[in-house]
């Protein structure tokens, strides 16, 4: 059973070192456990290279059936948390970049002080994932990307906005756009999901909704948006991003917002989790803590 759990951890984290760091075991002990399991089963479960560890066809098949079983074992052990004065265990959250960067840190600061026996693991990923299949307890996403069978709890600011901004020198040279369609004559620094999708720039004014797909010299994935901001400050084009992300640079005079009368507010994010399984004590504690201590206006 321990070897099976070790195999699942290594497969989930796609490497012995990462799995060892998070589990508190040594990488060599975990490697030996997987080798022992493969020997007992008579087949290879993981393909190992110097750069990655991935399940074989047999390993993937075993993992599909193993994860629910290990989840049931973890749920059974988690029941004992009710006998403790303070819950303990791990809480694995899949969150977008902006949540990790802006509003999650003060929550985690106080939460970890309140619950010192809980270990929080953040998986920062803007792509929508199956939190159960990925081994996460919960995730943070926006309403339009939530599946119907998920339970959603408001978390973070209840209204957010995207803003377009550029360096003053760039705008002096290329002109300040007064309508979203004028972005087609500008250099625009774009973001792209790991899936390959490039989201449009969305605007609305007086009931008129416009989605733009401008071109530019740079496209970055969500974890590299700071690069796009830096390139905008350097005068390479306009950037479209969360207002709170750009505000410090606007306040410092490094960036100048444009098209402010076209800014489109949208509802804030949600903490979501599956309602089909036992709720682990660390997740229950986190949900209760957020609702009790971070009740934003409009919740």
C-alpha cells in the first residue's frame, strides 16, 4: 500500500525530487519503492529520463483506478481530524496567477498562523483543470469556467477589471487610442494559455460590446505576464491586464491607461471543489476561515 501511494505521488508530481520534497521522504527511498512495486507487478510503471518522469500505459491505467482508492483511504484517515483540537494535513490548491499574486497571500498568511499543522501546496496554473484528477483539493477560477457539479464559494474581490496601458513615450509616438478598433493600428503585447488559446481583449460602453484580437511583437503565457508589462514600460506596445497588476506602474508614471471609458468590469473569482467526495478537514478549515475573515463586499 505504501509503495502504491509512493508511485501515485511520483506520477502526480512528474518527478522523484519534487515528490520527495513535498512528502518528506528521500528521492532514493521513493525510487526504490517504485522499483520494488514494478518488480512485484512484473511491468514498468514509469518512464524515466534525465528531465522527466511519466507513467507508461500500464502506469496510467493503474493510476486511474488507484487515485479514487487512495482518496478513500485519505478520507477515512481524515475522519480522525475531528478528534483533534486543530486539523492537520495537506491542502493542495490550483490557482490562477493573479490570485496567487494579489489576494491569496494575506489569506494564507493568517490561515497558516491559525492552523500551523496544515501544509498548503499551491499549483499556479491559469488553465482550467480537473482538480480531482490532478490531485488538488480545490481550485480558484472565474464563474464562466466552473463546471456545474462543482461547489463554488466566493473568494477575493467581487468585481475586477482589465485595463489597457502603454508607456507615455510609446503613446506620444503612436497616438492615444480613443476606440478599441484603433488597437489594430497599435503594437499589442498578448497573453496565451498553455492550451494555445489567445483570449481576446474585451470592451464595453453604453451597451456596445467589442472583442478585439490585435497583433503585436510579443505573446507570453500567464506566468510570464511580468515580461509583457516590462516590455510595455520599455515602449514596445500596449498591455491588457488586471487593473491591480498595472496600477503600481500607472501610479509611478511608467504606464498610462487608455480606453478607460471602455473598461469592462467582471465578477470576481470563486473557490471551487467537488461535492461528490468527503471534504478533507484542511479544506473545510480553509473554507470556513475565508468566509469568516475575508468577507468582501458583495459576498
